[in-house]
C-alpha cells in the first residue's frame, strides 16, 4: 500500500486545477497557486465518510443542537488530549469562521470605540476587519529576540503592546501559531503577554486555527490555559479547517473560558453562530474524533517540505531569507536583499520590520513573482507595515510542485 508521501507526490497541477478551488484558479491558466492557506492533499478518510453520511441522510438543513453538541464534545476532547486544556464542551460554540469570532470579540467583548492592538505581520483580514467595525488598529511590529532561548526568532514586542494599551487599545489579537511567521509561542511568552494584558485591564482574542499544525520540537499552548487570569480575559477561536483542509465547509469554534463571557454570549451570541454549516460541523466532528492519523501523516510530509524549501532556496535563490517555521504550512520569505532598498543587506537580527523598497523596485515581491514567474504568493505588505519587502508562500502542496515553484521564482529573479 502506498504511503501518504507517495500518494501526495503523485498529485498533479492539472488535478489541482480541475478541483476548481480559488488557490488554483484565481491566477488564471499557467499560474501556480501558493497564496491562500489551504492544502492540496485531499480529504481525510473519516471526513469523507462523515460527508457521505450527511449526503445519504440529506442533512442539509439548519444546524441542529445535536450536531453542535457533538462537535463541541469532540473539540473539547481534542483540546484536552492534545494540549492539556480542560474545556467545558458547553463553552464551545459554533461559528462559520474565525473572522466571525473576531467580529464578536470586538463588538461584544471589547470596550466600545477602543482601538485594537495587532502584532504584525499578521493574517491579512486582521488588518481590515477592525476598521470595518469602526475601530482603529494599533500595529505593533514583532521584534527579534536577543536572549539565549529566542535569539534570532521573531518575538512579541511586550513594551510596544503595553504602550498600545496606554494609547487606548483594549483588545489584543494574538495569532498562535503565528500566521504568517510560523512562530509557536512558548508558555513563558504567553504568560508574559498575559501579565501585560492583565495590568492594563485588556482583553485577548486568541486565534488558534493553526494549532494542529505544530512540528516536532514545538508544543501548542492555548493562551487561555496559561493562568486563570488569562482565561478570564480571553476568547479563543479555533477550527479544523487548516489542519484538515475544510475552509469551504464554514465551521469554526469559539471557546469561552470564563463564566462572565459565557453569560454574555448566551444573550448576544446567536447571530454570530448563525451560518455555521451542518456538513461543516459533522466534518469537523469527524476530524477531531478520528482524523488524528491522517493529520500525523500530513505533518510528517509538511515537516519534510519545510526543510526541502529551505534547501531549495539556499541553492537556487540565496538572496531570499527564510526561517523554517515552527508551525503552520506558511513560509515567510524575506525578499529585501533581492529587490534592494534601505533594508537590503541587513542581518535578520535587525528585526522583522521592513523598510520601503528602493525607487524603481517592483510594487511588491508578490506582484513581481506573479508577473515574471507565474506564481501567486501573498503580498507581505497585506500583513501589515512590517511585511513590506516580504512574501508569504504556502508550501502545503506536493513536493514536485513545490520544487517547480522555487525553480520558477529563481529563474525569474535571475532574469531581473
């Protein structure tokens, strides 16, 4: 019987385009999709079985209490078994997606009119959703660690976050594992953040959607689990959509970690929950209950791919700097040396904040690579001011395709 890796390596570009997802159709014919955060490895067998059962039963109506309860129990069990976080299933509520959870955190749980504090670079919608809700965003660029444990790694700027609270911020958006950097924050880092939040009477929206995707050597620590104080000021959003590739099924979970928030949610949460799909809920339940072996195969494959990418870039495109991520399947590519500008030639220890590109440089690395390499990446600037000069690459694709993507990037760079 072929291994997962052997099966994955046989998936072709034509097959992926035939699926019709946005990743492989948005760029048009000939373009390789490496931007949006979805995987190319198909579905886990337990999820396929769950969806076929939904079809057999024609269970396409509005979400039932039974289905929501089953999902909540499965999610709570996953949190306990894999992260050691004991969650009351009654406090796990359905959402259509994590963005709806952010909207709830801002409108229901943060101080009216207060600014939102966002460590950057960050997931792109986090830069736009607060503004649509009438909130200012205070960007706090990550810095580079200088201590023994974190030297050279991107770390939260705790002084900057504290200053943002002093400027009127109230809710911190914490993405852990971090999209786009791939950092998996330690318990000590999270506890230090919790102390800052508590000292300022703040709140935290913890986006933990990438939690299932942590590589050997790292451990996902739910932010709300680090202390009772953290639990008291946090709402957590998670989902099976990244670990098992279910984004189109519209299902996420909001985890309420204190009595006060649960009471508020009981009165105000209904409209945020509306839109979680019945097929998505059953697929998510199957993922959490029976999808562990498939996820383990995926992680082993991605572990190899993140290292393959490092080798390919070092050999073919050494001007692009890349730190192997601790979690997620996203590569944060530092293209500043390639395209010039004030930041060119700086060592990674100088931090992650990018300077503006030099006059005459392309508008962004992503635009350049789309035009010249026919590879669609995510523009780093869309992840915040700290992302200028960077691009985000999704390596959750068959390794032969990843190899071709890097070849195209390198060839286009050589022709500049």
